């Protein structure tokens, strides 16, 4: 798997006194420059190396054996006693880095440097990898990791070293899907050293990886030790990380040598067959916390190993331990291995420069050009949980979306637009309910024209004598169930008697069911018809609660609770089903001679009914969900069915202005309202308390009706409570209860599923180079989600929110595309 970051390949080759820089990248782009190699740089390096070796020898003098992880007999010359090697090392380090940067800042390399820095500046959230090849090896000894290409982009540019020869392709991925990362730690010759800190650092990975130690012990013979090491390397399960601690040294022909016991070494060439097996079984990273590892790294990369961390120079035991502890700490934080080495070197520079100067210049990271930098995969539930937690800006955005999903005004707006799009979808796909000759509800509205024709001077409060006349006419049309959406909680002297007489006459002559409006009052409880008006009594009339949102269906708490308080629309639908399904001879009928509360008698009668099927049986099962009741205290309407305005009003109810009831000739001799529930309600006149903005879906259907020949139909300017109750009756009667899934729930689920998709499936999809493809894919998926949610609404009566949940999906995905730590 090639690196997902922008990458360059830079080969620096010295020919005589000239150095040729060849830079290649992208789709065949190439730059070449030639600069003279300064002899002053070689002298500065040798002077620094002499000071470096003498300083670390000097701080080791009190100990019996020099704690340097390598052979130093041939390094440097004898030097005068009494020299302040720390000051000398600091001075020579400054001279070396100055000469090195001065050489690389030359004008001949300007275009080459610019090509690299432009890539780093193009996307600050991405690292730019430069794969460096140096020939001869003396060039590789220079501190190329300190190259200052541009102050503002240096942190984004990583120097990955490569050997001159790379004969094999890298192992792209482990052929086995390991449950945990596996680490093999080989502890070599400990003479003069102390591996206690190394063991502790490696053991710290035990929470995230399976760790095994193998190495020299006094009681083990050398042949047995070599056999143990080779068998461990050849473990059929394979290893992800190979670690070596001890003495090591460069060798030109054998790829370097490792001291595995006092006086015993093995060369990379000797164990090459075992390393090849190790590489084939998924080895991803080798760490050699030992001295002079340039030839070791070159040999391993040449074998096809993905990446190797080494020390280019001899390293003091304590420095090696500090470096390893910091390197593994960053690796355990799921930083990739290359960045972990850079951060560990930076820690040495910032935190240990006084105690261990120049130590930060020694670590180097070798990478095969066709690999991504190794990174631990979270394995514990804590780390898995951490990976699932949102980043800073992602968390802010998701928190905002959750807050918006709980904001009632926005919910109302989104619901209005959603039902409008549902109406259009129904229309375009031909899924509009078929028209019926007699809708289940007849809505008689007292509109402004009715008031004008009746010459009523003051419609607020409504003239009860006028209502009495309408009731008389409805009774003559054989109406069986009448719901009156007016509240009679106050007296209207002289006219209450007229209305009361009409109602009693209707009950006495034709046993008409009357359902009067009531409201819930926090002080007085259920408030309905004032007994002092004499309009009705509970022994021969019913009351239905009209406290409701004009966009949502009001449900009973339970069927039993309807004996005391029952929603207006639910009670009307019960009466309609009762009159149709119960045999006429067995029906309870209102009577002026009733001695018990009629509403309680009706519910008892229905409760004891033997019908197991039909509309009544279905209605008896409807009740408000406990979550709905609890959410109401939070101002939320969770799991409360909505009024489905995507169904045209003319499929739900028949609308008649009250003035048309003035004479049977308006309907002809065959007019019969016996199978319809009649709701007598305000029709949008000024001063009515239940006038609301017309839902966009209703406007859509009004425009559609006008477009097919009903141009003379006057479009209502308001949406009334009576229309809401008519929709509710029809929804109850037809069992069309559209259940909205709470937006906040879908937001959380969508964000969680998307996060899982990002973490477990889509790391490759979300790379910056694929952003255009990603956006197109998201647009397609968004459209598919919307279409599915539309059809779900029509087919299953479930409303799945779209806008805010889809926004959460886009937020999660794009936050991962642009986050620095993800990139």
C-alpha cells in the first residue's frame, strides 16, 4: 500500500567534489541540481563526532565499562585531559548544523526546495514525505533530519531515509488478521549496559500488544541461544514489531552485526533466511536501539522490510533508554512510527539538551518507498472509545446539531418543509389516496361569509342561537355524530337556552351523539360545558379535549383514561366506528333520561365488547407512549404522531361553509350525513382563537386543485383547529398514524454509524486525493437516503428525519478528511 501522503524521492550522490541532487515526484516530474560539496562540512562533521564521542566517554568514566551500545575503539583519537567536552560538543554541533544548512540553502537548490515546500504548503494538514537516498554512506551520516526547507512548513516535511539498493517489494500488510499487535524483543549482550529501562518501556505496550522477550541468560549456551532467537523470529504467527537492544556495529559486507551475548555476534547476513520469513509473515517495524545502525537499516530495507528505526552513531545507554521510552510513548498514543521517532528526537532536544547534547541528531527512520508508516491499532475498550470520541471541531458541530434537533421552532419549520416534499413525492409517484365519494368527516365551518350572511354583529363569542340553527339543520340531514369545536365555559344569557333546547331535541328525537370541546386547565382541571348554561349534561353528552398541537395527533393516555378525559378527535372516531360496527339493537344511545355519566358508560360498553378485530379493536390499542409523556415536560414531541398533510384535504374531509346548510336544496334530496362524523367549527374568521398558518403541503394541494379546473375555489388563508381535528379523526379511523422518529435520536445514531464507517471501513476512501469522489458519493448517498425516507413515510407511516441527521453525517466525514491527526 503506497503512502497516502504527498511524497518525493531525493537521491543525493557525490561524484568527486560535486553532489548531484535528483528529485522526482508525482506523475513523472523530475528536477536535478548540482552543487559543490564543501570540504568544510566534512571537517565540521568530524570535529563534531570527535567531541560527541569524547563527551559521552567522559560522562561514563566513573563506571567500570563504557555504557556505549557499540564498539568505539577505532573512533576518534586520544584527546587532552581536562577539556570541557560538553561546551566543545555544543560548539561543534552549532558549527555542523550551520555548515549543513548553509550548503543546502544554496541558490542551486532553490527550485528543488520550492517544489517540496509548495507541496507542504498546499495542505497544511498533511505530511510531505521525502524519501532520501545518499551515496556514498558518508553523506548518510549527516543530520538530514534537520534540513530547514522552510520555517513555516518544516513540521510538515518528514525525511524518510532509503538505502541505495532496494531489491524487494515491501510487505504491504499482514497476511493474518491478528487480534492484537505482536512484539518480539531480542535483548542482546548486556555487558556494561542496563536493560531494565528497555524492558519496562517495551512492557508498557502490553496493554495494546502481545509482547515476547528472548535473549541471553548466563545459563544458556550460545548454540541454544541462537536456536531460541531463530525460532522466535520464525514463529508461524508472525510479528508486527521487532526490537533489539544491545551492542551493534556497522559492517559493509554482512549488513551489520548484533552482539547477542558476551563475545558472540550474529550478522544480518547470517539470520537473513529467518528475517525473510519474518517479513513474509507481516513484520511492519524494526527498532534497533543500538549503535551505528546505518548498514543494518539498509540491509533490512533491501530485504523488503517496511521500516526501521536506528541510531546512526554510537549511543549512550541512558540516552537510548530515554529515547526508547519517549518513542514507545508516542507510538502507544497511536502516532505513526515515523512521527513517533520525530517527536522522540524533539523531546531529546527540548528536554535533555543540557544532560545529553546532540543526542537528538542520532535517531533516523528508514522506510521502504512503497509503505505507509506503521501505526498501532487500538485494541483495548478504552482506546477504542477514545477513537470514537469526536475531535474538537467535530464535537462542537455535532453538539450544535443536537441542540438544533431539540429546538422546537426549527423542528416545526423542518416538519412543514418535510410534509411539503412528501406531498410532492406522493403526487409525482402516483401514491395519493384515491378519492372517496363520502369522506369520513364532514367539516362545517363558520367562515367570514357565513357570518356576513347571518348579519351577526359580533362573532366572538359565537352566537349560540346561530349554532342552534346549524344543529337543527344537521339533525334534519340525519347526522348521527356531531362534534362542536366551541368551548361553552361561560354563559350567554338568553341564547344558552336556545342552544340547549336544540341539543335536547336532537337527542330526544334521533339519539344524536354530541361531543363538546373541553380544555385542560392547570387550576380547574378539565373544563368543558359550564353546567350553569344548561346546554348539556354529562348524562347525555360527551366531552373531548381539544388541547393539541395543530401539527400533531393527540393520543389518549390509555383507553381506560377516556372515561375522565379523552381527545376530541379520538372520541369522534370511536363513535363513528361504534355506530358502524355494533349492531343497532345492541348500541348504547344518548338519552335525556340517562342517570349515569354517558362517557363512562360508553367506555365500559366498548371495553367489554367481544370484537377482536375491526376499527374499535384497533382504536382500543392506541395510547400515548410513556416516552411521549415524559418528553412533553422537556418541550419535546417525541413519538407523537404527526398530521399527514401530504394527503390532500379533500381525501380526508368534506368542507362545507355553514351558510350552505340553510336549506336542503344545497345538497339535493339525497343528502345524507348519517355515515359521517360532523365537526362544527370556526372557519378562519377574524378573532377565532385557533387560526394557524397554512401548512406548505396544504398550499401545494390547493395550487394543484386550482390547476386542474377549480380556479373558482377560494383558497383558505388560514389553517384552523377544526381542520386539524378532521385530519385526526380520519387518521384514527383509517389507522394512518405517522410516527416521527426523534431527530436527536437519528442524529446520534447517524453520527455513530458514520464514525464506525470512517474508523472501520473508509480510511482509504477519506483520503484528500479522493475528496471530489467522496463528495459525489455523499451526494448520491444523500439522495438515496432522502428517497428511502420518503417512501418509508408513505409505505410504513414512519417519518425518518433527513436534514439534521444528514448534516451530522457530512460533519463526521469531513471532520475526518480535514483533521490534522487523521491525515
